[in-house]
C-alpha cells in the first residue's frame, strides 16, 4: 500500500507531535493509519475521473520505471552494483530486476500447474521491463526480449497487457478489483488495447498470453519464498544469450538493456 507521508503526519497532529512519539508509538500509529486507509479503500472504489484527478497530487508519474522512481520513498537512492562486462539475463535478475518476487511467483505457479516451458518463461519475463517503464509494458517487454526468445514467448508478453482487462472465466481469469482501484470502476481501455484484445482473442496463440494473465493474477503473496534457481535450465534452453553480453550485442534493443544497466547516466 502506498502511504502519503504528508497526510500521515498531518493525521497525527503534525511534525511536532510526531517528534514527541517514540518509535513503537510511531509504528502503532502507522499500522492503524494503514488499516484505516485499507478499510476506506474497501468501502468505495474510485471512478476513472477521480483516478485522473489524483495525478496532480503526486510528485512522480506512475508510468515511470522502478529503477528511475525513488519518489515513493523519502530515502535517497543507493549506488547500484555495476553490471558485468558480458551481462547475462541472470545478472540482470540479480542486479537490476531484484527482488523480482512477482514474476518469480508467476513463473513458479506456471511450473507447478504444468504449463509449457514457453509459458513459464513468458511468466518469468512478462513484467521485468517495468524496471525501465510501466506504460505499455507489454509492448516494451516483448520488444526487449524479441531478439532472444521464440515468437510465441514475445506474443504472450506483448498481449498479456491487453488481455488483463478482459475476463475469461473458462480460462480461470476474472477482472481483478486491483484494476478497479488503479484505473477506476468505470474505466474503459483505450482503443489500442481494445484492438489488441480483439486481435489476440482470435489468434491461434491466444492461450499463451491468456495463461500469463492467469498466472499473473495470483502472484502477489508477500510471504512467498521464491528463487530463480528452478528456471535456470529453462532460460538456458530458451533464451539466446548474446556472447557480447546484453546491451553490447548491437541488437535493435541493446539500448534498452544499457539504460537499465546505467540508470544514473544523465544523458
């Protein structure tokens, strides 16, 4: 849950009041505040226009990639460990995508339910581009992996973004309340998402992105313990690692990998 620090402090009577509280009292107050906010959110879901009105209440844009968005915290960013010269996908998982808990949970669920290795790989990769950018992450993610994986995998990554907004009870996917909170109860996907859904729905590979959404929806357990280890062999079989290293292979997407490798570069 995101907490507006200013509103939280104001609810306690201001900074002066907070300064008089010991650490235990502050922790209790924060827990109470979060519980109240959660109860309030559960009582009423916002409309799309109300979500839009919140834009000017933030000091950041929600579509910005996670590596470039320290604004959710009042702490300074930490210096990143440099990437190896011949960086592999595993290096990026360790040094730039970490903790990658959501995609690891998603791929773990796909593996446990007997999905194909291509689906498992798509689940493992489907959201990691959000470290670079969140807006249209399905397209960005598919493009970033296109030189290195099979077309069916990139199809699954690209179109899972559109399929998320359309339930398919036969496949086990219902529209999540999370999206009602994020986008508004009356949200209507933009034309390019509608067109992408219609295209994917009638495609022979429809179930590939659909199964990504199924394994996406139930992969947010904060207590889950997951690791990249079960997927190393699948990566080895299905990911074409460039010998020069990701970002150094002069591919059409090398700049995307370099951007994630060096997010503190000003120009």
